[in-house]
C-alpha cells in the first residue's frame, strides 16, 4: 500500500463521515452505535467493503422518506447488524480459527 492509497482512503473515509454527519441526529446516533458494534464483530473487510456506505445509503433513503431510524432497523440494533453480516467472515471467526489452531500454529 503506497502513500497515494493511504491518502485516497482517508479522502473516501472523510467523505463517508460527512454523509453520516448530514443525517438526522437519531440516525447519526444509531449509525455510530452500529459502526462500533460492527468494528468489534463485523466482517473482516469492513473498513474497505460496501457495508458501511450501504448503511448510509439505506439511512439517507429512510430519512428522505420521513421514517424514524428505528422503523428501519427495529428496536434491536445489534440483531439488525448480526443479520447484515450473517454470511460474512467476521473478526470473531478469525479469532475462533486461531484458537482452534492452537498456540504452535499461530505464526
């Protein structure tokens, strides 16, 4: 990864976060909680993948339609997130695989 890739990645992340900041306050709160949860348990490719931008797209559409954020995701936000990543390889999967391999195979 070269310096150009790092700079481009930062530009994309800043543009993404600007979109998040433009959401209504309740949407921003839920997005930030989802983001924290997904960075803990979410897909391995979360920072570069389509999931977070897709959530922002979904939220922008809901806000434009005048819906409350909990109308979109339900009252159990963690369950909504789990459903989003149910078919993805997660950080928890990587950890479980390393535990199964044992200490001698972790190199």
